C-alpha cells in the first residue's frame, strides 16, 4: 500500500474512533457487515461509498467534513 492508501486508512480509522453520533456508528457497522458479506476490505468498501455517495449520505457528509479538518496535504476533496 502506498502513502496515499496509508493516509486514507488513518483518516478512516480516526473518524471511526472519534465519531460519537449513534446514526453514523450504525452506518459504519452496516458498512462493515456489507464489506464482509462481499468479501472485500472495509477500507475498499468505504472508498466505494465515498465515490458513489448515494447510499450512506450522512456518513459520507460527516466523513468529508472530518477529512477536510484532518486531511494530509495529498488529499483533495
């Protein structure tokens, strides 16, 4: 995994750890279940929902806000 991938994983992990909103935590749990059912990594699934943005709108919105506050210089939203 390259530096960009590692930075993305750190951002997602930080977001998951820091989030307190029960609705967002439920969406993260659902996303985790779906990724396991599909046999792909949680981070790959997370990346897919960020690109699509239709199914988990509140999660995507919250993460984009978080990312804008915490992102390394390499990320642009």
